[in-house]
């Protein structure tokens, strides 16, 4: 028996499937799309992929189960980091930008400026609850290798099977990933790490989480946080 918090902390596929069926496919699809999956982020880059998300009207029961644990859906790293940033932002999804503001001089400090292209997708209470769950992934769960020295972090591991030429999920080819933000109390940045077809260890918590840790530690020092 696992609580919802434990399902996230220990990355339980069975628990995720049970939650998916409790939510229901129509409501589940609505939330998935509100986070930006299935559509382009409209970042200032040509040829951005939209990912893969079929309408819930086309989902069979097994499709709902698959999507609940991350199969049957295709997402881009940019979509993932944008979605997790919405949790760090207190429930607001903000369109990512390559350049927020051009500096007029080397001495001018550039800070975050709220954009008109933002929308609330979660209540502040809900985003806070999810944030605490993602913090638990780092402190007690599959993302322990992402723990920072002297700072808190929140995130989620991912281990995705790639598709073989025969159209089936591979048992030897994976994409390991970790997405997270820090510090939890006052998030300054979000990072997504994806490792394509790692050799040997292939779980996101083993392969990608340590990379997040190294990048985050140096970023905290660079930003003088």
C-alpha cells in the first residue's frame, strides 16, 4: 500500500495507473494539455516538435494505463522543463523564452519579469503539495543522487523505453532523465537532463540525477545564491 506521495517518491508504475483511472481519461487529458504537452511552447526556435498526445476519445483502457506511467505519449525536454517550472512558479505556466531582455550594458542586472503569456493551471495549494512530493523524490526516493550540498531541490526521475524498428518498446534501449528545480523555498532555475541510450545503468535516478546535481551546484555558485 502506497500513499500518493509514496507513488511519486518511489516512482510506482502500478500506483500511477491506479491514480490515472481515478482521475478519468477526459479530465486527465485536460490537465496534460494544460501543462503544455501535445502542443508547441512557441519558443523562438524553428521546427519545434509538438510531441505526441492523441485525444482521450481515442484512448482504450490500456492507453489510459500506459499514459499514466509515461508510455503512449511523446514529450520534448522543453515541454518537461516548462511543466515542472509551472510547479516551481506556484501554479503558473509561463511560455519559455530564449532571451527575456537584452542588457544595455555589462553592469545592468537582468531579473525575472512576469510575462503576459502566463496562465494559472494549478492553485497555489496544489502546486505546494506537488512541490513537497517532488522534494521527497530527492530526499527519500528515486532521485537521491540529485541532492545538493547546503540547498534543497525538488524533481522527478524518468526512465523511458525507446521504440524498436518493429514498433515495440525496447528492453535494451532507454532514455534516462531527471528534471528538477532549486532551491525549493525560492526557486531560481529549473534543469532537465536527458541521457540517450546510456550503457550499463539506465535508470534516470542513477544516470541523469547526478548530472543535475553537478549542474545545479555550479549554477548556484554562479548566481551567488
